[in-house]
C-alpha cells in the first residue's frame, strides 16, 4: 500500500482552508514555485501523476504558511480566493508587518502595521 503523499495532504488542506486549487497554483507562481500549474495540481490530486518531490516540498511549505495564517484569524474565515491578496498577506507576515485586528460590530480585516510610527 502506498504511503500518504504530500499531494494528498495538500489537496485535503486546501479543501479544509477553502482555497481553490486555481488560486493556490497562481500563488505558487507568485512565490516562484515551478511545475505547479492548476492543471498539474489537478492531475496530481486525481492520482494521475505525482508532483516531483522538490515541488511537493515547496508547495507544502507554502501551504503551511497559509494554514498558519488561517489559524491566526480563527474563528474568522479568510477568503483565500484572491491569490494576489493572499501573497500580499504572506509577504507582510514574513516581514512582520501583518496584523490581524477584530473590532466588535465592524468588519474584520487584515491590516499592515505602520512602520513609520
């Protein structure tokens, strides 16, 4: 019996977080991860052709960042359908400039800390 592949875990994680595969593929491209087009990811998730190990590892690392971001915002649900916005959030988080704020009775948003203050 084959082991539990990163590809399978990645597919399940994206479903759990509510991130479309097409958005994740674009996010991978924005993060300079090659070989992770939406068509290639769908092919892998259907079990037709596994992703190369190096690509799987890079995608798993990217997904773990997304998963951590989602957990930071919990119990609120982030809309991960815009890969450019998710890329911005991850970049700001990597730089230490992303702040999650919640105000009672107001919409919740992710904000950037003002580094000039």
